[in-house]
């Protein structure tokens, strides 16, 4: 592993989005605030508390993950698809960057973007609710890393696979966004009929949200061990797939 | 030992045989012109050399190493100026060079990068984004990018397309300077007078086959005063 190469790739992947921060950072924060105002403010007054937590506070972890993971996904996927279109893929293929450096470079690019957005949304939500600090600090950072890391890896795989912008955005539209919304972001499993509860538990996003909710609020629907275990398992599986794709050069070489 | 060696290199895309048993060698320090009409297989050959494309069969050696078996060694030795003008438009000229150098795993060297920009008449565009550069400037920035990691072998795929005469002369001077420093240069070009002026060795390819590899002086002497264009047209007609 050459640290200069890795650092440069991370620099490239982070500075690209920091140069257009209004679009990449502020836009998701504004969207989250809108959700927060509508669901937490307007609808929240109709729902008193969930597991002893005010509704407006209950939805914070889910809202954070909805926006941060979506952006962690988009960072590498748009970078790779733009490279394919503009011809700058050779910037990635001509230097002797190893598959592991490529995986980590894109992973950290997405994670940094996801973390910054998460941080901004937590602060903004804290201003409205007074809840700023997590209950379990280590778990909080671990699950935020696993969630944003997982989606960053998924974005990299999507960017490698996609041949067009349309293909790339279709994954986000038809898989990532519905998975997020149906991952118990706005509701507790207890509010669903039994069959819907079982279906929700098949959704990987549910475990990310529940893990973050446990670390931030101290409440959860399933054991935090299960949430962290599922998140770590998925992270490792897709990390290995991503490594394999970079190693073979699938859909990247001419 | 030649610095570059191609031995019966073959590459097909479906039914199209882009490279058909290409065989030649390049000596260290020479300026080697790789000529051929469009579709001759020049770019495919360069892509096989730098690992962007995997060859079907045959052997390629870069300073004794196979690019498919030891890519980290061979990639460090090669600087490729691609035909397309491709840049990450988020970054300025100097940032593009810094990133390219960093991606090769080398520590920053501002003095070296500034020297390249100066030699390519781009000093005043150091902080400009690619979108603000003319076609000729972009072409020169492509050369600067390829040189950012100070490679031993520089491969230029149509480097003077869209570059005006004065700047082209400047570029020739710079290439000769690089050659004097010991760099090996491979040039593909459609400007045959450029190859005739610069090259030590001429290689003509057509339809994926090597038609000729010869020392330029010998080639011109053997053809009794015909210029390279006439020889090229005779061979590729």
C-alpha cells in the first residue's frame, strides 16, 4: 500500500465534492431540514412519543442516514461514471494504483462526504430539539462509518457497472431510495402489522437505522449486536466484491 | 536489451483483428515514430502497452518486464499522452499535475512541475481550469500530465493535433531536449513531415500489421530522395 497514492486518491475524491459544496453538502442538509419540519413538526404533533422519545427526536437518526448514505453512494458512482464519459478513467488506470488503494480511495471519499452531511444534519436537528450528543459515542461513530462506508462501496460498484448516467441513477432511484424510506426511518416496527414487520426486517437499511438510533438515542427495535453484526457483515461482503472488481478491471479496461 | 519489445502481439475486438502479430523493438534514448492511417492499430498497441487493454497473445516487454505481469513497474516507466483531451475539470492545471504525480505514489515536487509548465509555455495558466484553456494549451497540458512522474519512456499519441506552428516548433525543441536527457520517445502522428524531422526510427503500421520498421536515414537513402509521405503512401495504398 502506497500512502501517497491513497492520500491523493482520497484528496481527489473529496475535493471534487468540496469544490461544489452548496450542491453536495448544503442541498441534502436543506432536504433533511424540510423532512424534519414536515414530519417532525407537523405530523409529530399527532404522534406523542415512541418508546418514550418525542417523535421529532425519534426520526433524527433515520433522516441523517437517508441523506448521508445517499450522498456516500453518489460520490463514487458519479465520479466513476463521469470518468467513463469524459475519458478521465485513464487517470485511474495509467498510474500503478493497486485494487486495495482504489477501494479505499473511493470508500473514504464517500465516507467523508457522508460524515460531513451527517454532522451538519445532527447539528441542525439539535438546534430544533436540544438533542446534540449520542448516548453511545463509539457505537455512534462505528455505525456511521459502516453505513456510509457500505453505501460508498455500493456506489463504487454501481459506478463500475453502469455504462450510462441513466443506469447509475436507476440504482439510486429504484433500489437505494426505496430501501431507505422503507427502513423504519419515520416509524417504529411496532406501528406496522406483523407481515410488514417481517418484511422490514429483511431490509438491510433497517439495521443501519436501528443501530444508529440505539447509539444516538439509546433505544432500538432489535438487539444492537444484531444491527452492528448485519452492518459489518454487509460491509465486508461488498468490500470483497468491490476489491474483486477492481482487481479484474471489469468494465473499466477497454 | 531494447527498452521496449513487441513480439507477435495480437489483439482482436470481435471479428476485427486490431493487432496482427506486431513485432518490433525500441532502443533506449531513441525517438521512434509509429505511423499509420486511421484504424491501423496504433492506439490499441499503446493501450496494450500501458495495461488499458489486455492483449490476446504475444509478448510485450518494458525494460524487460511484462506489463500484464508486473504492471506497477512498467506503469512507472511509461508516460502516456492520450489522443483525447481529457481532464478532471474540477481542478486547475497545477492541481491536475500534482494529482497525477501523487497517483504515481511520488512525493510533491513543485519545482519539477513548474519546470514542465515553463517548458510547455503554460506557466501563466498554472492556476487555470482546463475549460479556460485553448485546444493547443490543453494538448500541452496533456503532455505535462504525462511527464508529471518523470517517466523514462514518453509515448505521445497525436500530440500536435490542434497546435499552431510556432508552438509546434517549441514542442519539437522540448521533445529533442527530453531525448537528450535520455528519455525514449514514441510518437504517433499524422503529420509525416513531423516524423521525418524528429524521428530516428520509422515504423509504419496498417490494418493491424507492421509494414516497415527502419532507421529513418536508411529509409530515405534507400528510397532515392523520396520523402516520408511518398514512402508512406506507397506502402499503405
